[in-house]
C-alpha cells in the first residue's frame, strides 16, 4: 500500500495537515490571531479528519481541552494537524495540534491543543454507525483506550447538563 493511499479505517487514513495565512480580519486589537478564528479553523480541519473516517456528513458534538498556550503573531503561518483517535458507535474523537511557524526562520512553536467529538449523520440527520478505527501502534492503542474513557465521561457530562437545564 503506497503512502498516498493509507489502509482504510486506520488513524493514518484520517490524518490532515493544513497551513493558514493570517489576514487583517483575523487579528484581535493586540495584532495577534483572534481565538475565535482559530477555533473555526480547528473545527474545519478536525471535521476533515472525521469525514475521512466516516465518509459521510459529520457534525461537531463537543470541543474540549482547548488551550491557547501562546499568542500567534500576524506574520506567522498557522499549521493545524488533526487525526481521529477513537471511534465509538456513531461518534469519533479527533485530536488537533496547532503550531505557529515563523515564516522567516521556519521555527515552529506549539500553540494550541484540542480534542473534538464528531457524530456521523444519515440522510435523515440521525446519528449513523461509523467503522471501528483500526489502531496500528502501541501509542494509538493506548490513546484509543484513554479516549474511550473520555467518551464515557462526556456522556455523563452531557446527561448532567441536560438534567441541570430540565431542573
Ligand atoms: C450531536 C448530535 C447529532 C447527537 O444527537 P443525539 O440524537 O443526541 O444522539 P445520541 O444521544 O444518540 O448520541 C449519538 C452519539 O453522539 C455522542 N454525543 C452526543 N452528544 C455529545 C456531546 N455533547 N459530546 C460528545 N459526544 C456526544 C454520543 O455519545 C453518541 O456517541 P456513540 O453513538 O458513538 O456512543 C445532536 O446533539 C446535534 O445535532 N447537535 C448539534 C450539532 C451541531 O449543530 N454542531 C455544530 C455544527 S456542525
């Protein structure tokens, strides 16, 4: 199997890397990247990874662990990498890493890390089953197991939130 066509349903088959240029409309009053713009880019790139696994429509169900570790300067390139870490019945977890690349030196610095959950939908807009993610390395298997625990925790969180709002 060539590198261009990784095996179906593997983590590698979902991997995405994009590069973004910061334009004047993307900055905050400090002249650095506005967090909301970065969140939109993260969501879009993560959705590509999830779609590669589901090969159908996906929607964002949740975003967690979104940390902005350092500001991104206007002249930096923004590099976003994403891959699916876990599949449950109809949902998938996607891990995202963001780096700021100094366009003059090529130096990269870690900026943001995020975990997002996407749900695959059928033509009626109802959750539909996704293939099980195939893990190929010990790291991927361990991360899959950790993500399974996060999946259960999110479900509990969501149920607690629903109860709060009904009360
Ligand atoms: C996400 C959504 C489709 C779930 O639909 P639902 O009818 O509540 O579905 P279910 O309760 O059967 O859950 C379906 C799956 O979603 C997961 N899920 C639902 N809400 C979730 C949340 N807040 N965080 C993480 N996972 C969630 C469930 O764990 C379940 O996963 P599994 O089948 O892999 O175990 C629905 O809540 C929705 O449409 N939300 C809005 C999505 C949206 O508009 N996103 C922004 C634009 S893309």
